[in-house]
C-alpha cells in the first residue's frame, strides 16, 4: 500500500470513539495527555487531535486554560482577570474561528509575569490594558 493509505489502526479508531462518547456524555476533558503524549513544545498537536476527534475550537481552548484550572481547583488560574495569576500566549487571528493549527505560531508569551517572546500583537495588548487598568509597554525586539 502507498504511504498514507493504510487503514487506521484499531487503537486510534477506539480512541476516537471513546473521546466522542466522553464529549457526548459531558465528561470534563482537559488539555494535557487526554489524547496523546507529545514532545515539549509540540503540545499544539494535542489541540489538533482534540478537534479531529470532535471537540469544538472553543472547547479545546477552554480545556487548556480555565478547564485545567477548574479540574485541579486552581482558583487563581485560568482567567484573564485582575488578581489572577496568568501565563499568556497569543497567536494571530481568532483561534475560536480559524483553524486551530495557528496555535503552532505563537507570537507572544508572558511567563511568570515576564515577557519571554514578543512579536507585536495589538489586540492582546489592548485586552491586557483593560484587565490590568494600566498601559502595556511594547518593546519590539
């Protein structure tokens, strides 16, 4: 058989079925190895699989943010609100409406209160200014 035409392995077919059944049963599914295990830095692949297995984009994004915080009772995480602890990433466009593959191209990262990657993202900065009630200083490096 030619590459890419092999039948889907039974374990993958079963995984998709159980994932869809969990979705239909309103089981809380959170990001981080509920679908598969990936190399650090390639976690976006789990998001892609969650979509392929039937979860909507917004559900996938919630599963990686407020969903994890809720399941693990981390009450100061998972939301962009004043007084909450937040590591933040940004991508171009709206990942709830566009293909989730854009999560591969992260343009902004704030970790532990420090900007560690910054490709200017004006929409994110406007939102953060509202949340924190203070202007965000932009340094394009």
